[in-house]
C-alpha cells in the first residue's frame, strides 16, 4: 500500500500545481479537490499494479474501486463506462448483479427511468442463470421503487410487501422510509381484507408505524372508518408526500386516489345517504363534499348520483355479473367479425 501511495501523492500534487492551486495550503475546496484527485490516482495506480503483478480477481476489484469512485462523485457517464468495463472482467452471476444494483442507484439518483428499466430487465435475465435469495429480494425493492416512481402503485405495493421481512436496501432509503412507501402504496392498491392482513396487522409495519408522523392515524382511521380523524391525518401527511423526491411528481394523482378510496369505502355501506350526514362524518362542509363528489362522479371514479334538491346521495353500484356478460358479448362480436374477415381472405 505504501509503495502505491507514493505515485498517488505525486500525481495529485502535480495535478493541483497544473491547476494553479497552492499545494501547501490545502483547506476548504482545495482539500476536497486534493482528496478526490488522490482517490482517483490511487485507483489508476491500483489497476496498473494489479494488471502487472496480481491476478484477475484483483484486477476486477481495482476496476470496481474506480467505478465506485465515479459513483461517489456523481460522474454518471464515466461511472457507467467503468461499470461496463468491470462487468467484462466479472464471471460470477452474483457479482454481476451487484454491478447492476450500482447502475440502478445511479439511475435513481438522476431519475433516469430508461436506464432503470433496462437495468431491471438485465437483472431478471441474470437471475435466470442463477442468483441468491438475498439479491433477488433486493431487486424486488428496486423494482418496487421504480414502479412507485412511475405511478404503478399496485405493483409497487405487491413488491414492497413481498420483501418487507428482509429489507437490506439501505443504500436507497431507511427502513422507516420503506415502511412509509409500503403503507402509502398499499392503501390505494389493496382491498379492505388484504389491507388488514398484510398491512394493519403486519408486525414489521407495527414496529415502525408510530415513528412516522400521522402515518399510524392515517392507516388505522381509514380501516376503522373514522373519517374525521382520517382527513386530519391526511392533511398532515400531504407535506411529507409533497417533499418526497419519488412521490412529489405524483402528488396530485395520489391525493385524488386516496380520496377515491375513502369515499368508496364510506358509500359502500349505504344505498342512499344525506350530504349533511356525509359532511359531518368527514368533518367538512356540505359544499365541500358536493364539489368533491361532483368531480369524482364526472370522472367515473364513484358510482352514485347527487339529488341536489333533496340533499341526498344515491349509490348505483354496477352489477359485476351484468358487466361480465356485456364484456363477453362484446368480445364475441369482435371475434366473429375477425373470423368473417379471415374467411373472405381465404376465399380469395
């Protein structure tokens, strides 16, 4: 190590001198630059030494160290180039998976969804060749975060819940943040029974739930049909969602989906209910509920109608069997049309 450090310091000092920086007065930004240059020069010297004196494994480790240096200083292009070079010197599937994870970290840092998507597909192909359980579990968290960032909350919730007992991706976020994402995605994705089994009663979630402001009240008041408390917790959570780098682009969409879930749950118990009763249950004004429901009904999110004169909300839930029958008839007509067109072509 001492033999390697001599040329490292020489290269770093000469680089500082070429930049016109005072070599003997290293403080503040100069010290940071010197530290970075020292690390980079050490990587170059380590690679040269490994290629000349050591084996293939040491050469790979030296190239990996250089890749990690570029990742640490957020040089995306050079990091990806060096990771590709490191992969060419890698044989083991597990080590290749680790390189894909480093690429995914870069993708999430720069929010490069194209890079993330390609890397996830690459990781899945590698797992067909083999791969240990711990790395497969890590990939679920990476893919779940990608799904959440691209507004696929249903798949994100499934992936998060599958890996909740063995999370090891602390390079992405803390365990508390992971639970925060799991609860938020599950609330708008799972039905009431599944939410109870997988989230409300989950010991992994219960141990952390109280540490995150408003989250416990948000989850339990929804399941317990305490709508006034739910709206209070809901308003407290909005700021956390708005400030989250992955959820912020979907803030308005997520808020709308949560309100859809809670309104549907409330109306599930009634054939008809007065607007005043619903407003009292949520702790808001009748005008607010009227405006809210009007928007959701027009968008097809709620199956009900408002009798403004009587001040009553009447539900008209769609018949699932009738809908299935209509869909079958429609698909049958489509199939017959295709067969007729095909028969004309054959006749010709």
